[in-house]
C-alpha cells in the first residue's frame, strides 16, 4: 500500500493474504468481538511483497460504545523482525557465555572498591553458593557476607593483599581459609586482575575456586535463569491488562536487551581478563576462542592458534588418553576434570589442570566444547618437594615434633612415637605434652621461652617417656617463621643419647684404669700418632720411658722421631713405623738407641690401632730393656761366630772351588755344544731358502705342463694318482716352512745358550738384565710348557725401563737359573698335590711373576714370585745356608741359593731377600747397584 487511505474499506480477503490466512484473521476478529477479551502479543510471520519473511507483533483490543457493547477492534501491528533477530543472537550468545560461566570450577565475580572505601559485587556467578553457601543476589545485596567468612587468622593478610593490589594495580592472588556459618572450614584460591575506572573506583575481574574442586555451579546458574524467565513471564501477563502497560513493556524489554548486552560484555570481559585459560573448540576440536590467559600459559597468540587441531598442545605419550576424552565429550558423557602434561610454544612441558564441558544446543546436539585450564606446574613441583620432605621426616631416626604458633603439639614422626611411647598426638597430649617429658621443669621452661620468642635452643637434657623411662637426649628446638618473619610454629628434633652417655662413662672408667697401668708400668710405653699426611709424632711417653731416656714427657709430645731422637736414630725408627703401617700387624724387633751418651738395647713391640674406616691412626709401643742380655749374648755370639766363621770359610772355599770349576766346565761345554750345533743349523737354514726356490720352480713347471698338456699318457696319470700330486703340491711348501721354523727355533736356543754361558764376558760388563732373564727362561722352556700330567706354568713379565747394569753377567744368569728352578720345583709339587693355592683360595693356573724396577738410590731390583704353597718360617730362615735343602736325596745339593746369595752380596754388593708368608707363595727380591764401585 502506498498510503493508509488505500486500505480503508477493504476486508481480509482484499489484502494480499492467502484464503486460509484471511479466514484465520476473520475468525480471530470474530472471537474477540464475541468474547470482548483483548488478545495481545500475537507473534506471527508474514510475507511481504519483497518475498521476505517478517515477524509481526500484533495486539487486538475490543472497542466499546458508551453502553459497553463491542463495536469494533483496535489493532496495532509492530514489525519486530530486527528485534527478533537481535534477541535470538543475544539469547544464543548469552546461553554460550552462561554455559562458560556455569562450567567454571569456582566463582566468577566482579569486585568493586569505591573511592569512599566501600565495596560491592556488581557481578557474581552461581558458583558462590557452592563455595560460600550464598546466592549471587545475597552477595550483591550485602558484600560483607563474603568478607566476614575469611578466617580470623587470615583476615589481616587478606586485607593487606587487596590494599597492595589496589595501590599497584597488579593482579591479586590469595589463598586462605574461610569459615562458613555452619562452622565448616574451606580453603580457597582466588585470582583477579584490577582495572581503574573513570570515577576513581577499581573493579577486579576474577575467580574464586574451592581447592577441593567440587563443581555445582551449573545447576545453580540454571535455577537462577529459570527464576528470571518466570519473573519476565509474570511481568508480561501484568502488562497485557491495558494498552498503556503495553508501551511500558516495550520499554522494559528494551532495557532488558540493554542489560543482556551489558551482561554479555561483562562475561566477555571476564573471560578475557580472568587468569584462567579459556578455550572454545568446535566438534572437530579446532580452536574457536582463545583468551589472554591461554596466550600467557602456552605462549601462542590467538591468531596463531585459531582453527588449529588440539594435537600441538599434547605430548606424544598423552595423545591416546586425550583422544578418549574427546570421544566422551562428543557423546555428552558429562564434563571432565583432569591433570595433564602439555606443550608450550617453546617446547616446555607444563602441568595443567583442565575442566572440559560439552556445549549442547536446545535440540541436544553438541555444538562445541568449552575448556578451562590453570597452569599448576609450580604447585605440582611444590607438592613433590613437600612429599620428599615429609618422607625424609617420617624416615628420620631422630624424633621430630611440630607445634603451632601457640605451642600446641600437632605432629610427631614414627621415631618420636617410639622414643616417648606415644602412638598418636593425642597420646602425647594426654601424657602432658612437652613439659611432662622433662625431668627438670626449669630446663623445660628455658626451652619453651627461647623457642616461643623466635630463637632456638640446642643442648642436652634429661627426659622421660610415657612409661617413666629416663633417658638422656640431645635436643634442638627451633621457631618456624613465614616470609614476613612472623612465628607460625615450632619444631623440635630429639636424639636419644642414653646409650652414648653410658658408653662414654664406661670408656672414661676404662681410660682411668689404663692410665693407671700406663703411668705405673715399669717398662717403657710410648704412643705415636699417624697424621693424615703420613707423618708421625709422639703423643704419649710414660714415666718409665722418661726414666730410661732422660727426656721429659712434655718435650716429646707432638715431636717427630727425627726431632726427638736425632736425624739418624729418628730415620731408623721412622722406617720401623712405616713397616708396621705396611704390614698392618703388630711387629717386634730389637733396636739399639743412644740416650744420654749410652747405648741402650731394647726389645720393642709396636701395635697398630685402626679407626672405624680401617685406617691405622696410632701406634702403641712397649719396650723391654735388654742391654745386659745383649752384652752377654754378644760375648757368646762372638766366640761362636769365630768358630763358625772358620768352618764356614773352609766350606765356602771348598764349595766355591768346586762350583767355579763346575760352572767353568759347564760353560765351556755349553759354549762348545752351541758352537757345534750352530754351524750345521746355519747350513740347513741357509740351504732351505734355495730348496724352497727350487721346489717352487718344479711346482710351477708341473703347473705349466698340466696347463698345456691337460691329457697326459695313462702311465703319467696313474703315477700322479699314486703319489697324490695335488696334495703333494699343497703340502710340500708347508713342509718346507715347518722345517724353516724348526731351524729358526734351534738358532734361538743356541743364542740363549751362548747368552746364558757368557763365556766371552767373564769380566764385569754393562749388560741388559732382561736379556739374561729371557735366555734363562728359554733354557727352562721345556719345564714351563704343559705336559701330559699338568697344565702350562704361566710366566708374567712386568719389566721396568732399566738402563744397562754393570755386573758379572754369567754369574747373575746362574742366580736367575737357581731361583727360577726352585720356583718351578715348588709349583710342580703343588700341582702333584692337586692344586696350587694362595691361602685357602684355589688358583686355576700356576704362575711365576718377574718384575724389574729402577730405584731412586741408583739400584735395580729383580723380583721373582711364584704362587706356590710358600715356605714355612723355620725353613725360610735357613734357605741361604750352605748344604741346606728340603728336597729328596739326589734332587738337590743345598748349594744353589747359598751360592746365589754370595754372588749377589759379595760379588755385586747387593742383597737377596726371601719373602714367603705361609700359604701365600714365595718372592725372592734381588737388589744390585747400577754401577760397581
């Protein structure tokens, strides 16, 4: 229609409606005229000439004359298409935001601090009822209801934290306790972000969560939403009573729309400013929304993640679990709460607490997923550290107890329960607590006053257990303080030292007894401490020692042997002490010391003392004065030595003449045999080279013949088969090679015989010791190799880097021969007995170990050791005596080691020692000067 006048006079059938629509309108008009009741807010759709559907809000009110008769209908039509679209969009947006708000695991709120100091809550979600037991409208009506629930002990810190956040406009974080009217105590965690308003007020957008993470917010929010719908419906019915009320309703609806938009803005602002990460996913789990907190947690900006699949936030090991969670969410199996590992943009692994909830449309279809997460990495690390500390305290052998700031006993570890015989905290309190555990109330009061005042108390105290057992304890009591220095509790650590005290008393008694013996002994007793650096110093010098030496005890304490006894005597004594450290056992020896210008002979025994680590830290020596006995022994010994010397010199002269002649003859014989063998062997070895060439030529000739005449006459074929020509051609070069190796071996043996005999080196010359040892081993090779009735004797060479040594090479080789022969005899005897042992341990292989070393004193040592059964002490003391032997008659003359001893000591000015602990093998140590003077 172009103007309102065009419609005047037309009926329903004249308008651009279908017949059915015209009849429906006429029926509606007829019903209103007949009933006289208005029909308001008839929401319907109409199709306009532009073919688009439009929404129309129609009101039909009966018109009456002065007598009350219905004479017509007043109709109003309003095109509400745009409003319907906006309301539908707002309802959808509000439903989404309300779902997000309802699914937050806690209470979302806006807290406003006005310039005059008063405060209010412009917005509180339904999570308040779960946490505080208060509805949002109650909190908005009286904001002090929440503040009053803060625990009295937390109130000061709570108010202080708000004041600091208001001054600095920094994010506010608080964790503490609240007490509900039902006397229930809860722990809450609150975080929010402040924003200064234009009027000077400050608004905090934040979240309060119950640490127990009970979620009842969604049901409470739905109930509040239903109540709001009911009130709106009641208001609509009231407005329908009159035409004037209609206009008021339209205005109120517009206000409601404005409030809805404002609510939407507040919720959107809350989501963006909350410190909790908020993510919205579509049903493919691609990111649709990503707030600022999520950016801070993961490091990705919103533009980087929109449309991305969730996998980039999940480590490989957790992806299967996350896949199961996504399936459950799409199947509407309820919200999920979990703690997972996640990946950040910089590839860090963090721990997040997630609450996921499906967003379900009115038709029951899942249209998306809402997720809330909080980075709890630091909290988890703190919990893990706290668990480690708790385990350490629980497993401590010391009794540990903790009290609160007022001194009330609140914790005790298992060691505390055992020490005081109180299984629980209640048992200890019934016993009387800390004061009752002290036998001296003054000490208990002293410990209490020191600790409660913020100081510590450390010391020993006498205490009692619940059964009355008296015990000595080492007590450490400390005050526990928070970051501000305020006392928040007490902790005590107690060690039972009753047995330690008893042992100390017994030790003191024994020490007094030993001191009386030490001071009253007639024989000298001295004590030497072994310092960490290996040095020695005297720490004890009894009166008897002081009397015999003429040196006061005070002068000796802390002095080294050289300082106390002089350089020469001190050096000798030091060597004795070092030897005792080396063997680790008591040792007894005779020594002659000069005190006050007189020689004093003493029989001294040194006992090493070891600490718990096995280290010798002290030597205790006892001495007997044997000067008179030594003088008598010296006279008798001199007479005996004079007689024995004459006999010994006679025997040695005879033995040396016989041995010298024997060795000379043997040397000539060995040299002659070596010479006679050497010539034919050289002839054979030299001709083997030509023989090998000739045979190779013949074999090559045969090969060429076979190549060019592959089918010889039958007689040649038969003869080739008879002699196995192919095998002969392969074996003949190997046979020649074996002959060459054998000839080479004979040459080496001849060289070893010449080296051993040293007939061309009868005078003292510089020689290679190792060459002489190797030649001796070569001669004895037949005894070293395995035989049918025994295994191989293993020879281990540990040669040091030696220069040439000036010596009688032939005689020194004779010494090597004698010692090695004795070692082989000992090992063969052990093998005949079934085994070769060191102590009680069976060794799999008999061994001879040869070790050479250059000493700093320009001396050379040659050590020859076997792992046989060893030499008894009685035999070991006589091994160098002439004609002494333990071998059966005919197998030994008893001259080998005696002659060896003379060669080393008299001919070379060296020493020959035999070391053989019983069952520990035998070691002969040869020491000769590098140069002869």
